[in-house]
């Protein structure tokens, strides 16, 4: 981020020069002890430079164009502070030298927390035109707050509502995560015999994943297996290798039947016959924007979901039912 801030020095100079065009704005000074000038990070990870002169505010939005942190101006906003500097209203337009013609009205609510961090939040009534302002929130740059987002993914809890086998399942579970096209990270664990009503604190964790680009994404897969009569180390290795292979985008694991067929083709020895079988499998895909917004609170991102298994062969138990809780938190 420090390298990016250096690249935006020219933007700060540009916006400072633009202020000379505003009447009676020889310098930027506070209005009722509020000055929102500074560098801001949007909820999409893009950089905005804000310049306040009296009650007039200018915003210059930027976007990266190359891997060496070069940037270009994306849009320009001009507006007025209102309601004791708690609101900002004005008009925006795409960069005039670009080929786009998007423009519109946008209003922001301005909040300052106990640490003097300033946040601008777009109101629900903004963008009355057909074109929508491209971001929702702007937070004044803070080296601690806006460091690269480092997150961990944890399978926290497994609840066996109904086992697949008659009395208990021989349970194995695994989780894998992949940022963009990086190599996946995996974790697997053997939980042994678990019957109806078993509430398991699994704490299977992978990470950290570092996300600092609006185009970053994270794909997570979880898998639970009832498998008796097999060597545990062999099963755990196969489970890990299967989770890695399932990260390939060509595999669709939207259902247990489909997932069983796919796993049978890529790892024939993982699910033998009898009462053995999958008890849960799922895929979660999250964007950098969703992850940054959802992990700002200490609770992080949580998903709790119940999975109903396929019909077991005669002599086995009824269709299984497992509830699994996933948690994603920042470091």
C-alpha cells in the first residue's frame, strides 16, 4: 500500500491545483472543526483523493492500469457539505478524457468514530440518474486498517443430527481454500466413530490468505465422509488430494450424487461401497470486496448450513443430516 500511496502523490497535487479554481479557496481549512481532506480507500479497494475547500469538496477516483501500480483517473465528484458537515451532496462524472459518459448525483453520510477515522457512506437515495456511482463507502486511509487483508478459514463445528450408518459414522472431514489461481491450502482430520447428536468442535483451519486487490477472490470447499474399514493415513492423503483436484473450475459439486460420481472418477478408492459415503460437501466463492466488508467486525464471516445425505443402501441408516459451521476471520 505504501508503494501505491507514492503513486498517488501526483493526484494529490492535481486536486490541490484544482482547488485554485474554487472561489475564495486559497487554502484548505476546517469548517466547524471538520476537514475531510485526505486519501481514502473504497469498499472495492480503489483509491480516492478528497480535497475540501471551505464547504466545497472534490473527489478524484483512481484505478490501477498496470501491475507496476500506475494509475489513471476514473471519475471526478464535486459537492457541498451540509447538515453541520454530516452530509455531502453533489454530482459526479467519469473522467472527461475517457470514452465513458456515465454521470449522476450522489449523496454521502459522513461519520467519525472514536479513533477519528472518517467514513463516507453512499445513501440509498443516491444516483437518481440511470448511472450508479461505482463505490458504496470511502474510509480515510489508515496504515493499520488498510494493510493487506489477511484471513483464515475455519471449519469450526460439525453437528451430526443423523448418522449415515446404523449406529455411528466413521467420520473424516477436510477443507481447502484457493485464492485466485494460487496453489490450494488444505486441512484434513479423522474424527472416528460419531453417532447421532454428536457435536464436534472441529477447528480445521487454513490460511492465511492475503487479499489486497478488488479482483481477488477466494474459493473454499468442504467435505465430510463416512468411511469404515480403511487405513486412516491413506484416507486422509486421498481426501487431501481430492480436495485439491476439486478446485479445478471444470468440477461442479452442487449435489452429493454428482459429487460422489466426480470423486469416484478422480479418486476411485476414497468412497468404497457399503454404508460408506459423503455426508456433506459444499463450495463457497467470495470476492475481495465481500471479504473485506464482512471481516471488519470481530465475528467475521460465518456460514452455518445443514446438509441432507443421499439414501443409504439397505441395512444402513436413513439419509444422513449434518450441520456444518464455517468461519472466515481476519488475522
